[in-house]
C-alpha cells in the first residue's frame, strides 16, 4: 500500500500525498490524479520520511485515515476525502487534522482534479490578462497587442500573446515568425476540459522572448467556446502577462475570452466615424467585460482630442497611443512593434505595465 517512489513517471508532474487504506477510495483518487497528469505518493499513515507530509503540494486524507493523522504538522492544502454523504462526524475529524476542506466523492471529482493539477503545476497568482480590441477596422489593435507583449517580455516578465482573431492573418506574421515551428490555434480547436499550462507554453512558438498562440494559413477553423476557455485558463495559470488580440465582433468564443480578461483596451482613431463605430463595439464588449478603457490614436479631426473621445465613449482614458515613425519599415525588416526599446510605442507600453503592476493586491491600476 505504501509507495516511496522518488522519481516521477515520464510525462507526469509531482502530485499529492494520499493517506488512506481504503482500497476503493484509493482507486478513485489514483484515477483523479491520472486525469490531472500527476503522480501521487501513497501511504496508509503520516509518512515517516521527513518532508513528505510538509512538502507535498497537496495532501488528500481518506476518512479512514483521519485518526492516524492526528498530531501531524499543521499546514495548508490538507483535504479530508470520503464518500459518505451523511457522516455526522466528518467535520470534527477535519478540524482535528487541520483540513482546509471536506470533499465527498463523486460530487467533488471535477473540482478535485483541477486542484490536483494546480498543485502539481505549482500555480501561483494568475497572469495579468489584457485584451486589445479595435474600435474600427485598421485602428492598430494588433500593433498595440504585439507591442505590449514584446515590451513585457523585454522587462523579464513571462509573456504570452494570444491571437483571438481568426480573420486577422496571424500575429506570428506581424512578429516575423510565421515559419517558426510550434502549435497554432487549429491544434487546440477541439480542446475540452483542462489544458496543462506548462505543456501549452512549451508547445507554442517562441518569438522575441515571448510565446505566441497564432493562426496558421490553412482554411478557417472554428474555435469552440470550450476550447477558448480551456486554453486561456491554461495560459493564465502560468502567471506573468497574457495579451489577447480580439476581433470587433463578439461571438461565443470571444465572450469566453472577454470573461477571462482583467482589463480591456479599445483602440480608437481620432475621427468621428471611428468614435461612432467604437461606441457600438464598446457597448457589446461591455456586456461581458466591466473594465474597458480607451486608447486614443491621432491625428485628430477638428475639435477632437483624446479626452473628448474617451468622454464620448463613456470610458476611462488609458492613454494616447503615440505615432512611431518608420514602424512599417521596421516590421518589413522583421522587427515587431515595440522592439525599439526607446521608441515612443515601447515607452507607452512600458508606462502602461508599470501602472498595471503597481498594485500589490492583484488589482489593476493602469
């Protein structure tokens, strides 16, 4: 019943410590660990080996083993697991071993699989996730999205750029990496359930020190909402920064992406028709995303400025997007937006990230 394997099976991540002698319960827990891609350590009581209890990413104690775990070092991440839905003493046993929660199977199986995978992956704070949307076609949203990701990566932050627009031609092209090996969206089109965040990151092309999930040049593939939800959740679990370039239409998949954003930026050129178009986009996006801010780009039509446009849209002003001379020529030469560290676009993005990360409580003050 006891397993002291120190080596994790190939393709598996270090998993939880399981303490139980209930064979049926153990079978269930091993099945859930396999679903989470984790290799557990199994004991019938608190392990004698120093550190096994204290250092395990998660401890799953069976109802049958609670009495044998009394007196163990108090720590976070202990869960009391069983099947009896009507056990009147379960909470007393949970308090005695310092359990964070009580889980009843099979009802809690899906939730527990996610917690096992989170613990095995060492999940910390979720990535700061920013979406960029054009107020009208050609507003420069993709340029800003790339520049934000490039600038964050240059600052040493783990960064991922996600192309949410299947009709945009592929952000890997904008980054000069369409020939770089790695997975694209069609490889994840049928994703359901949980996607391993480490595997996702490692499978994507690495361009300019950031990971990029883009489209390829094959026929259009429909991304189901479940796939968008799973992939973006995996990207967020890795921490750092996730930037999502989004289309102006809001279908079910885009709504799933919007639901996972911490902040949205709508790029609006300084002209009346663009403001009118951006108003319609903002109204649809705002039905899902509560924190949407305007980034305004000149030159301006007579009588307009950045604050007037933000006020007309009834959105907070995130800033004025500067013009960068020679940006098109630089992109043709393989230099992505934001690659000039001292250029005005990079300066705008650097200032944005500095404001966004100034809050230590996880809120966004951009």
